[in-house]
C-alpha cells in the first residue's frame, strides 16, 4: 500500500485525480462548511424563544450567539496549524465529532449558562472543521480551474447555510428551539461517513505554538467581551475598559511572539503576499455585513410583530438569490477576472446596507426583505473568488494555516458585528437609531474593502 502522502503528491505533480475520492472530499467539505455556518445564523430568530424558556436579557442572548463565534474565531489560527501538522482529514474528523457532541449538549441545555458553555464547545469544533475543509478541497483539486469551481461549490454550502439559517430556525422553532441544535447530528454523521471515502492527507510535523494560541484567545475574548458589555454597561464601564486593555496587550504579545518563536502559529512570511493581506481584510469586511445584518433584522422583524417563523421567511428572497448565483460564481470570475465580482459584491453589500439605513421605520416588512437581496447576492460574488485566489497564492503545505488566518478574520468580523450592533441597538437612543448607525458602519467597512480588492492576486507567497 502506498504511503499516506502519495495521493496528494501525485496530484500536485499533475497525475489525474481520483474523481471518486475528489467527489467524496468535496461533498464532506461542503456539508461540514454548511453545518458550522448554519449554527452561526440559525440561532438568531430563536433568541426570543430561548430567552422565554431559559431566562436572561439581551446580553445573555448575545452570548448565546457570540460564545460560538468567539471560540470559533479565537481557535481558528491553531486549528489551521493543526490541520497542516496532523493532516486535514484527521483534524476535520476530530473537529466535526466534537461539534456533534456539543450540539447534543445545546439541545439538552436546561439553563442559559449551560447553553452558552455548550455553544462555546461547538465553536471549538467548528474552528477545527472550517480550515480543514478548505485544505481538503485544496488537496483534492490541484488544478486551479477545477479548484475554482470546487471552491464555488464549497462556498455554496456556507452561503446557503447563512441565508437559510433564519428560515430553517423559524421552521424548527415551531416544534422547539432545541431542534435548531439537534438537527446538526444527522448532518454531521452523514459528513463523517463521506469523510471515510476520502484520500488520507499529508502531514507537516512541527511544534505547537502555545504562546500564540493563548495570546490569540485573550485578544479575541477581551475584544468581544468588551463590545458585548458596552451595550449593557456603557463604553466607559470599568469592565469594558479592562477587557479592551487585555485585548490590546494580548494582541501586542501575539504579534511579538509570532516574529520571535521558532515555529510560529502564523508564519510572518504568509503576509508577504498582497493577496493574503487583502483577502484577510475582505473576509472581515464581508462578514460584518453578512452576519451583522441578519442579526439586526431578525430582531427588527420580530419587534414588528412577526413570529420566529415569519421573521425567518422574510430572509427567503435573500436566500434564493444567493443560492441561485453561487453555482455561477466561478464561471463569472473566469469571464471577467476574479477581482470584478469581488468588487461588485462588496459594492452591492454597501448599497443594500445604505438603502436599509435610509428607509423609514414604517416601511412594510416585505419591502425590507427585498432590500436584503443585495446582501445575499454579495455572498457568491465575493467569497468564492477571494477563497480561490487565496488558495492559489499560498504554498500547498500552508493551506490549513492560511485558511485559519482567513477564516479568523471572517469570524472576528461576524463576532464584532453582532457585539457592536447589539450594543448600538441597546443604547438609550433607541433601537431604530442604533439600527441606522449599525447599517452605516457596515456600508463603510464594505466600501473600504472594495477599494482594497484590486490588490487580490498581485503576487504569490514566497
């Protein structure tokens, strides 16, 4: 029997792919990406039901969302490095298994603290699953053109999950809010079955960067905690200022450690590529809008008297446009070049946010739902080309690490959007004022990313 790294090496030297294994790999990666993305959005419309059942105020409900995204973002860097060290397939299986177990714990939680703790464990599992799914696609499709199409399919899993989350959350909440977590179990088990049909992954053994991981967790935890607490206690509250101080100090320690340790979690050489830098910024900016706006409008629609299901259904037009456009994103990029759809998608995202900020509060719900369509359309235009360019411009042996960095920026954007927007709509100025300020911020961040997007694909990593 050949060694475990031989299938990957033969693909990289141009030998024909094993299509059966490649198809199974892509299916597992898509389902894994789908289920972990779903859990970041499916919870939003069920928050009022969770609050009624378990108690707690808006800060506690924000932590139900952010406990997941916090651990997800904080551990993605280490998860990416772990993928390169132990092999993407093994890491993917471990992360997804932990995610399934934590989903059961969420579904059985009897108190808000127990649910938040289980959500944090879900986030750990998701952190390992996300970059390893990208690495699996990179290994199974070494040809850039076929890889770009595979990335478009992979991205469709995330796009459909993000858009379908509110609808599916509303439907499952008709039975019980607990079902929004328990639905992960059968999907996860199917994914693990498909994973057994994939090729073994190559490994790159090297020491683990504990200093980098600890400082990254402290930086992300301090920043997100400060943003969430600011909504309840104000930005000048002692605990908020202390958390920000911890985040800044930890970030400085992280950057210093990465430059000095022998085996850094994030090799500084990765950022010699303009594509890596710009893709990281785009990932952050995109998720500010793509996660932040559904969070805001899940609350907004239910404030206007809609049930959880009704609020979820208002996202259906956005979901349909995203699902229909995603399979075409690779071909659009092939015809126009990848930077054109990325810029267009970010501009669309900004335009949708500005339009929603300018309309009066009396606007009918159906009209607000239509104005969310540009947000959904932005997803397939921005993420697949950006991801494909990133995978093309980093060394194959650092795919997991690069994916960890890229997805960390995405999750930081999503976590901070929920935290900051939640704080803004909770201020004495009122929900409507906070909503408009939040939408304006999302638009500005998206436009800044659009201005940087021409830097994508300028050079390869050394």
